[in-house]
């Protein structure tokens, strides 16, 4: 429930830190944190879809045209498929195979000139959604997923997260269909969809998969 924990590596030699972690040192410095001198507030980052999408060795999924690679792919090469020491194979070799296979797929695919949809987007309307509302929904989604669907989960928190994400998703869907489709709105809609799927998957899977 804490906002962050403090990481202290100031006991290490300054020169060692700058040489061993040059990018981290420079990035933290940009935000006013000299990691050679003071504690740094850190928060955990959850690997939400780690090994979550079943695929072939070439990254093909059950959905034609959808290819996955790296941490999100479950190729069967590494059990629960955590991308750590497996990164060279999963992120380089398997990704190359997925890129090659997807290229073959799209070379032989003919796309329709227009897509048939049940509810056309009202792109002719000129009532752009207030940016503050989009930003608010995005922050709330992030907060809900971090707090309730993080590394340590419980069924109660997952049900609570599902209720909140569904309400946010419904609101996003309303203004997605009623206002011009901007990058921010489309991206937020995708984020909400992925969040809902992650929660549903977590509720249906009762055993640990290595994470």
C-alpha cells in the first residue's frame, strides 16, 4: 500500500556507479536524483502479459494476422516464459522468426478497401473530448491496475478492479463512438480492453505461472 520504497546504493563507489549504470545515473539526474548521494523512490513494474499469448515458434496466434514476440509471447520455449536470461532467444531469435513469418503473411494478404462495422464512428462531428477527461481515465486505469492487479493479487481485489475497469471502458466506448477518433482516444480504448482481458485471465487462472 505504500507509494514507493527507497533504493539506496550510495555505499558504492561513485565512479563504479557512473560506469556500471551510466544511463540510469543520467536519467535519475534529470529528475533531480543523484543516485551516488541519495535514496531514490522506486515502484514495482508489473509484467502484465508476460508469456500470456499462446503462439507458435514463429509468433503466430489463433487470430490470423496477429503476431507476438518477446515477453508477451508464450512460444513454449521457456516454461512460464519469464523474459530475463531468456531474453536473447525470445527477444532476438524468436522475434526475427515472427517478423519473417508476419512479412510472408502480409505479402499474400489482400485487404478490403473499407471495413464493415456495426456502429460507424461519428468522425464528421466536431466535439473533441476534453483532454482532461482522457488523461483522467488513463491515470485511473493505471492506478487500478497497479494497485489491484499487480504482482500480489487477491480475488477480492481482482473483482473490484474488474468493476472499475468496466465502468471506465464503457465511458471510453461512448465518447469513442461519438467524437472524432484521435490517437489518444484509440490508444486509451486499447489500454482499457487489454486491462479488462488481463483481469479476466487472472480471475480464471488459479495457479501461479512463475510470476
